[in-house]
C-alpha cells in the first residue's frame, strides 16, 4: 500500500478554500481515480510544533493506492483535470510525497 500526500504550504499570502476543496475538488478526485483509489482523507492545519507557531501546511490530503504503478497509471489518465482545478481553491503550489505505508 502506498500513500500519496499532497501538502499545501501555509503562508501570509496563502489562499485556500477548504469548502470548495472538500465539496468539489476531492469528490472529483475520488470519481476520476475510481477503483484505483483505496481511501483518502484531508487534514486541515491548525498549528505548528511550538506554541503560537502557525501550521506549516494549510491542508494535507492523503490518498491510498495499492502500488506506485497503480497511482501513476490513474494519475497519467486524469492528472490534467485534477491539476487544472487547483487554482479554483488555492494560490499555493502543493508538494507531493509518495510513501510506502508501514503501519
């Protein structure tokens, strides 16, 4: 099992429409990736590791797939539509990390 984490950096000029992300973008991602997607969740950043410190990411999405190949195949087919929607909810450039789930 692999996890694709999409992390949206926080900052003084960061704009992120969580309602749009949850109500429109993530359902579109789920529908497009269909059976390749085994699960997903979204974290909304609250704070950093020190008192009073802002969260380093305004939001982080986690998408589960059986393998890197399954993810890459699904994203090759639908990534254009998914990425075209990004300006509708944020002005940040997300960072993506692919990880192997160990626990």
